[in-house]
């Protein structure tokens, strides 16, 4: 009866799955589509910007070769010299949301406030800890970001894709106008900020899709969320830049039936968990999907809780002595079919030209020291990851096997329960009823996840002339160990060979970083809407 009811509500014939219904342009990502807010702990874990990168564009757009491209359609930004870095932002006069409301500095003030107060908002935007304040007059198109002295080298990585959300929609949900919200955001009061934090954290969840909240300022907007978790994106008619070439894209979660999407000729592009999935025979007659594999730019890392037994850096250091990054990388390579290198550098990606300049600091961390690891003997480490994955399970098994002789028990929570976990499931510190720090017991002690070094860690510089300071920072990170870097992330993509303008990118927004430029060539477009020329 439930299946019949859902089918009736969604206009699908009984017995027909959502994947089988209609002809459309389908793009599948490997994760669930829980939220469009990439700044929350859940959104950061699931890389929500794979979906929302072209709903809420960043100040800078990441290029496929690692460069950052100014998004001048939206905003112009410049850093002023001085010991205390100040960045001036000037939003385009035309920049507006899909509901017609202007994009203003309050949207950025909301992102900053959320990032600056992770214990209250449940955010994960670590670079905002470098910022001293954001100066914003309600309704203004100009604002300044002021950094603490000596900080802000990675200012271009702030306000990234999926992290700047409609402040006016949040204000409306709270029954106030944008000016009142602006005042509340600068109040510094936990009691005043708490309801804002709840709406910011929960209001962009897709299971309770609210079209009045989910208004965009990118080339696409959300038209619908389907029963299978798929999100239909349509062209935003109020977009101030170039219109998207493909007017409608349906983004499917990793849990959707890929084989059925493929059989219906609806799957045009997919970010794959593995390069040779059971549902895809690249040599089959009529198959139009080609598979590309590559070593990605993100670093698979083990991120620890901020409360509980593994919040003590001495215990993390002991654990690191029994973790074998080379074995973990080999496990990842074997399960994914993509050879990835081990890496023990926090601050930069494995393929960064500066990475080798940290070798003398990190090379000793690659070797196993069982005796040293016994300082944490008797402890249990519960590990989770964002969705069930043979590759992640193999990596956790490698850690379990190498740490068992040291008396450390490693438990794979995601494999044993079949449930994905996020940073929100870590034991953590939150703001209590009276504004005090309060510990919250989580379901895991550490999360295995791909990390973007550029946004995860504050750095004193990004160039060769800053190397001494960066080396000092890397050594500090190996003392405090918020995460243990393990290996480069393998990436695989399936792309319709008749789909133009696809450029592989392995950063947080994934291959969909330029989805508004995707266009099917006519010979492949017979079963989908005609592309705009």
C-alpha cells in the first residue's frame, strides 16, 4: 500500500520505480543528498557542494588544475597589505536570489557567524577561526573581512561553494527581517544565536524540502525533491550570469539504482565509488558511458572527536604509531582499482609542488612503532564513514590489523551497522543551555573521510617563501593531531561520450563544478530535452 501511495503522489505508475520514470538528464553522486548546506558537519561530510555548488556559488571557483578562478559575476575581492590582513568584497549590483531578493553582505555574515561558532551551529568551516570580524551594514553590497594578526593566507578558500546561504530566508523563518537578523548575528549572545543556528543547520535539509528556504543565487535552483532522494535542478531565471546550457538536471544520490538509471538511458554522468561497477559494461553494444580514473587531490584522513577518550592528543599520537599509511593506501588501491600513494602531510595535497618539502617532518610518521602505540593499549576506537564502502572498510581493516598488536581495538561502525556516519556523529563539544561547553557522547570516535587541506587547516602561507612557517605549522599538527592523513583519494567518473564541456575535477564540488556548462550533443539528446544553443 505504501509503494502504491508514493507512486500515486509522485505521478509514477504503480510498480514503476523513480529511476524508471520518464526521460531526463541524470547525474549521480556517490553520497546521500541530505542537505544543500555544505557548511554543516553533515554537509561537509557528504560534500553537499556536489549538489549545491551551482546553487550557492563560491567567491572563487576551483579550477580543474588546482587554480582558483574569481567569480566576478558574483563578487570582486581584494586583500589589502598589512600585518592584519583585510579583504574587501564588493558584490555585483545584479546578484540576486531566485525569489528576487538581493544578495547582500548579511548572507556572508551568516556564513561567518556559523563558521566562527561551530559548537553552537554544528558547522565545519575551520578557516573562519582565523577571522577577527566581518563588517557589514544591513542591505549593503560591500563588506570587509578582518583577520587576526598574521592570519588569512587562505582567504580565497573562505565562502566556498555551498556555504553562503540566503540570510533573508533564515530571517523569514524566524519571523524577522534581514536587518534584525544582522543585529542578532553580531550580538555575541548564545541565547540570541541559538534559534538562528537551528534554522541554519536544519532548514536546508532535503528530507523536509522547503522551497521558500531553498532559494538560490546560482545558475540553477531546486524545483523538486523526489521520493528516492533525487533532486531536480532547473535554470534560475533570475541568475545574473550566463544561463545554463542544460535547463534541467536530476541529481541522484548514491543509494539510487544505477543499473536502472543506465537501463533507462537516463544516466549521463556519475561520480563512481569504483571504476568497474557491476551495473556498467563499457564494452556492451550501445553503451555511451566512458570511465575515467585518477588519483584525486583530497587526502583520506582519520578525523578525531573533540570530546571523549580520543580527544587527548597523547592518545592520538599513540594511535598514529600503529597506523601504517602505506598499508592503508594499499588497501584503498586494491579495493578501488586506482593506485594511490600514502601521504602524511596535513597542510597540502599529495600532488602539491610543496609536498616534498615536508618529507623530513612526515617520513618518520610513516613507520609503525607498536611499542610506542601501546601507550593507548586497552582503548577502543570506533570508526565511521559517510556511506557503506568496500574501499573504506578495507582501509579500516588495515588500521585494525596493524593496531591490534598494540592492544588497541578498532571497530568499523559503518560496516557493522550498514549506516553511514558524519562529523555530527563524533563525540563533541557543544554549547549548553547556559552557554557553557558541554560534552555530547557520539556514536563514533573517529571519522574516515576525504579532507581538502586548503579548507581544513589554517596555514601561515601558501608559497615557497612561506615554507619555514608552514613547516612549523605541519609539525604542530603532528603534535595536536586533529586528523591523521593517510592516503590520496582515488576517483572514478562515468561520462556519456556525447556530453560536452565536462572537465574532471577531484576537489569537493566534484565533476559537477561546471555543470551549468554541460551540454549533450544532438545525437545523444534524443531521449532528453533539447539543449540550449
